[in-house]
C-alpha cells in the first residue's frame, strides 16, 4: 500500500470513524422525516438490516484479511477497529428491530409471526448481538479476562443466523443478495481455517 494511504488509515480518529458509520442511519432518518409514503418504513427496515449485516461482515473479515495480506497496514487497521464495526452492526440491528415493531404496530402480530423461520432467526441473531455489544468495551475485555474471546465467538452464530434470516425473506427470494454479501466472508473464513489448521508449516530441524 502506498505510504500516503497507510498514513491515512493510521490517522483516522475513532470519532471520525463513528461519523462515517452513522451516515447511513442519518440518511435513513432524513428519508423517514421527509416522506409521506406509508411504505417508507419498509425501506428503512430493509436498509438498516442490510447495513447491520454489512458491518458485521466487515468486522469478521478483518482477521482473515490480515492473514491473507500479511504486513499490510490497512488490515492491521481493520483488526484494530473491528469492534467499532461490530458495535455499529448491533446499532443498525437495533434500528432494524425498532422499524419492524413500528411496522407491525401490534404486540399480537409480533407474537403471531414468531414461528416464521425468517422471523425467529432474526430475533435470535439480535439477542446474540446484545451481549456481544455489551462486552465490546475495553473495560469488559479487562474484567472478563480469558472469558472474553469465548463470548465473542458467538459472533459466528449471529452471522449464520443473519444469513439465514436474510436468505429466507419473502419465501427464500433473499438468497441472491445474501450470497453476494456473505460470499466473501465465507471464502475468507475457509481460508482462515486452512491457514490455522491445515497449512504446511516449515519443519524445524533440531540443533
């Protein structure tokens, strides 16, 4: 990577990153406030769900990308800041859930839909998101010690449930966009498994 780009990544403030991550939500809110179309809530529902999945995918791609592109400053930057993307994924998932509840506008309708595959997979993914986001702070990392990583590994379960939730939407017609988004993550995850468990390591010759 050119030195100027490397320097750019190293100088990005967390506050500036938060601003970038918040821009899609800002655009969605502006659209909601400026439209009288009753279907605008559907647009907000889908938009927040997609950005939640995108930021989740980015956060999970950081480590395998660092293994694939060894020594690159932008991959180190991704690993260093992946928790920001993970928390953003939770934030958009929370908005997604809020817009879903506003759309149904009835507790009875919410309960009646729980048995639908595309609904309960989404709810379960969101419930997993909650402890992941709550333990993303440095304070939680210090307090939890060796328990922090096992808790964060539940991210994989949340990702699979999110994929199933997206794929099964509208009688399983959501598989195409879901595959486009999750395909790179799946490929990189397979590479990570190979790199950790199956790659040929140099034989050490005893002195």
